[in-house]
C-alpha cells in the first residue's frame, strides 16, 4: 500500500460504513455476554449498525469501571477473566486494564507507520513499562511495523543518551518533552545521535517544541491514546488534525450527556472499541475535541478530530455546592426553545456569583428570564442570574461551566 499501513486507511465512506455495520452487532453481543454490561441486556444487538445507532446506548464512564472493579472483579465485569489476557496493568485510580501480545492489539502500528517508522529502525521507547501499559502499547506497535525496540522507560537521561548513541537509535517514542532531555544530555556529553523521527503522546506537544525538533532534523508526530482503549487517533505527515484509528468509532457528545453534537462543535470524546476481547462500548474519555471537516491531505479517508482540547469534567464548586455538566444538560432538556447553556462563576466582593447564559430560539414556552431562573434553581440546586443570548453566540469550546474567579 505504499505510504499507507493497509487498505483500511483509504476506504470509501460506504466501505467503512458497511464494515462498521457488520462489526458493531457482533461487538454489542460480546458486551452483552459480560456481567458488567447489564444496561445493554434489552438492546437488540442486530439493530446497532452505525454511530447513530450507538447514540441510543448509555455512556460508560471511567468512574463506572472504578466502582465496578472496587466490588472485587478485576475488570469490573467489562472483560473476561484475567487468565484470558497476557498482561494486566494498573493506572491511577486505581483502575486495571488488560493487554494482549497478539498482533498490534492496541493498534499503535498504524501511527508508527504514519511516522515513517518501520523495518530497519531502532526505537528508543521511553514510555513507562512499570505497571502502566504505555511502554507495552508502543512496543507492540513497533513490533507490528518490524522495528527493533530499546525498552528504555523513563529517567536516567545520560544513560539514555549514551544508549541512543551506541546503538544508532533512529526513532524515539515517549512523551513530547523527554526527547529534549535526551538531546540536551547528548549535547552535554558530546555525543552525536541519529534520531530522525519521534512518535509522541501522553502530553502536550507545543508548536515551539515541534519546531525545535524539526530544526534538529527530527520529524515529530503525536497520537491520542488511552490506557483503556489504545490508539484513538493520530497525526500523519500532513499534520492537519488527527485521523481516527480504524479500530474504533469516535463520537463527540455534549459534556454531561451522551448526545452527539454537530460536526465542528467541541464536546466530549466517546469511543467504542472494536477489539473483540475487551469490548468497551461508548466509553467516555473525559477529553474534549471536535470533528474536522473533510479528509486529511495525506489521503487517509477516516474522520479527523482536532486532537486534545481540554477536559470535559468541568465540575465546579459555587457557593459551596458542586455544579456538574450533567445538571446543566438537565436544565437545557427541560425547557423547550433552549438550545445551549453556559454557567459562569465569578466573584463580587467576597461572594460567589453564578450567571447562566442561555441561548434560546425565543419561541418555545418558558423561555422568559423568570421561568429560566426558576429552572436553573431546580436543576442546579442553586439560584443564579440568567442572561438570554442569541443562538450561536456562546463560544464553541466545549465548556458548559466556566470558572472566571481569580484565586490569586
């Protein structure tokens, strides 16, 4: 396939849709066979054939996994017995995730191929191998593209620089900033390095840092992955958004709900994994992003997202009470003619002030300020001032709760 990992990357929309229609019912049925997915028991698996059909199913949140695992089941009933997996990992929470050594189980090979990494490369893998799965995720991807791996892990920058020099390392995998630590250590030791490609994740890749690497002859691309799901989306050499991986279905929903937002609007990333032995269905990542129009200039045809744009969990304490995104969603749903709402927390003197900006059509029943203020008090359990604004005037940044208070 030349510049592409496989034929899946260049499918037409119709071909990809047909493949999803075939895969989704089987994946829903696998989930229904697991005790954790009792909420799907009444669902007709055969009727779930598209992302639009998924929108009818409940969202699974990380807190649900943590709570279920806390009851004694290692994977909370959302996966089979641990004896069926090659590895199990622990992430902060704590939360446990399974792993396999089967070919490209986390689907990271697709990203490494897009980085230009393959047979003949030596990859210095600086993701952690201790408890967390990141090291194994990237090692699995490197194995899939035929690269040799130096399992370096984190820390020990001088030893890492020496190993990179001695072994002729050609590619780096790790967090965006640790590569600079290695490069600086090599400079201080007077060592020349042969690294020309970097596959990064797990942190922000600032444009200035990417430019610094480019000045040193290193092409740096980033992916969006999680311990639970593996690779979700990745950059190609076009560096024009992130291309959704072929093994997942991504929805962007309004924070606090499972309701998809229109393309281009910022919302929470919800992912359905098509991995047969760990079927996460509508798993909420807690991250914000948005769908980009069109397809990547590199020729890959799947949906693109903007990448990580912040966190969706905007729970904020106002006047001593927590206000949550799902409460804002309830307020909107209860009032015909209300399109969107945004809670703004400020301070006047020594007191918190809550203002709720509300986009309305002005034609529905109960869209007057007085009625809406009563609705705010009922849904949010706090009284606040309502400001009615024109449709489309609230910022497209995914925030439904904005904290403007100065804590200095």
